[in-house]
């Protein structure tokens, strides 16, 4: 039986009917979340409080209509999936992107499923938009490009096969973590002025379930339609805030 809180969460992501506890149902939920709940740096950039516990993230997403970063989005989504009946494990990952500082548990991702494990993520920006099977190296169609895994002992690395070659995304082990395990690194990233989260505002989400996407950066608006990116400059101040409201239904 779905709780009233879970029903409110489903309504927030635009789902008002039962979702099958299958990989197809999981993909539907992932795409809906990526469409309706923006991944963004707004609160961290503004120096506001950000926490990792679901007592914080669920009201922020469901009641306040905000988005957030991985600890909030994937932490809350893990709760929703568990309420719906999906087996979920929270993974601590090290981000390997060239623009990020590698740090233990610098990213929270999800393993979902029991008979077959799937990697799911609603808090990594422009990334895969459908579950990826963790028991198969791939390559796999991530809905927005080709992804594969490299296995090395207990560690797994997610790799995007980009147009210029392989691009490692993040590395994770098999251990399960609770939201409290991410508090220290979340606070470090939130308060360190050298972190990109504190230096630039951005927001991004899927359009209509993807793979089309909109991304608002500090100085430009980017749109992906039918696999092609277009962009235009954006003036800071009123125009930036107007586009944030128009495309993301958010205020800074």
C-alpha cells in the first residue's frame, strides 16, 4: 500500500497511477524524476543550509518544489523507491570527471533490484537516464548515450563512451551507506569556497522524459533537441532569474 507521502512524491514527479515493480517501472520513475526535479547548485551557491537526511530532502523536493544535488535527490529517490517496493542500496562513489576533485563518497548513487542489480542515478546532471545493469560490463544504451562498466575487484567504474573516447564518470564499491555517511563530505563541499558548487550557479533537467535537456549556466542557456545542442548568451540579473522560472519553475 503506497503511503500518502509517497503518493505526494509521485505527484511531484508527474505520476498519478501505480508503477510496476519492474525495470520498466524503474525507468519510468527515473525519467520522471529527472524531468520534474532539477539538479542544481542554487542553495549551495547561495550559502544556504543543505542536509543529507530525508527529513530534509523530501520536504524540500515534495513540499517546496525545489531540486538539489546528489545527496538530496538520490537520497530522497531511494526512499521513494523503497516505499514502492524496490530493493535499494545507497552507494558511495568517487567522481572522476576532470572538473571535480576526487573524494571518497563525493557522490551518492543507487543500486536497485535484487535478482538483477541496476545502477540508477537522478543526481548527476547530464548522464544516463535509464537503469544500467550492474552485472554486465556492456556497453549499454543509457538513453542519452552509450555507457559501460569496468570491474576491478570490489570496485566498479562507470564510463561514458563519448565522441572523443572513453570518459570515466565515477567509481564505487559494493558497500551500502546511509544518509548520515555523507554528512561530512556534503558539509565540506557546501562550505569550501574552492568547490565549483560555491563558484557558479547552474540548473539542468530533462525535457519530457529525455533525452532532450535544458541547462541554465551562469552566462548561457543550453538546449538539446534531437541530439543537437544549441545555446544563447544570458545576462545576469533579471534575465537569468526569468529563465530560471520559465524552464525550472524555481527562484534563486
